[in-house]
């Protein structure tokens, strides 16, 4: 499960890099960010933050489990 959280966060980081480098005109119009850019950036940031929180909670749970065993 924790490995899945790490992989999903890596996917979002790559997605944001590709979004910023977009040359198709979806993310930027005449050099200015479009609504598409802002919506997808918001989705990526929220998902990354939630994934990080879940990962931290999971790691703390594993540490607590190992201490009690």
C-alpha cells in the first residue's frame, strides 16, 4: 500500500512537469495559463498532498506495529 502511494505521487510529479511543458495549447494560451492548467494543477497538488499524508500515516503505523511486536 505504501509503495502504491509513492508510485502515485511520482506519477503526479511527472504529470505536473508535462503540464508545465505542454506545447499543444491546452495548458497555455499565448503564454498565459488556461483554466485547463489551473484545474489540473489543483488536482495534482491536492492528490499529492493527500497521498503524502496517507503515506506518513502509514509509515507511522508501521513503526508503531514494529515497536509493539
